C-alpha cells in the first residue's frame, strides 16, 4: 500500500502573501527562506522529491516542514474557545458571570 503524497493544506490568502513576501525579499534568515520556499512549492503542486531538490534539502526535511505546518495550522484552527484568552471586550461579561450581584 502506497502512502498519500505529502502536501501542504490549502493556504489562506494571508499565509500565501506572507510566504511570498519572505521569498521575494530574500529573508536574511536562510532557514525561514527555505521553509517558505518548501511550503510555496508544495502549495503549487510539487511533490516532495522536487521540493527537496529545489531547496537542496533532504526529502525527510521537506516532509517534516510540511507536516509541521499542517499540524500547527490544525491546532490553531481548533484552538477556538479553549486555546485563547478572552478578548478585552469579553471581560465585563465574563466578570458578571463569575461574580453575579446578590
């Protein structure tokens, strides 16, 4: 049985723009630049061997970067109520719930 090809999930417009900005500016941080290249190449439909050759990295490294990006994005998407602190405008309502008038 052959495993499914590793692909980055669909990027949001904001994520795509941020990654393109990193690549176009030629970030001074080479790790950040290479990771952005890997993610954009994957989003463009390239497979792991091609991506690894593009950035001159190992295939395992390319897979790890893509998996990590997908994992972080999933955690961020499902964090919802439990993974964030309340916004400032919610504080009065939360205070009233926690400290009802007697």
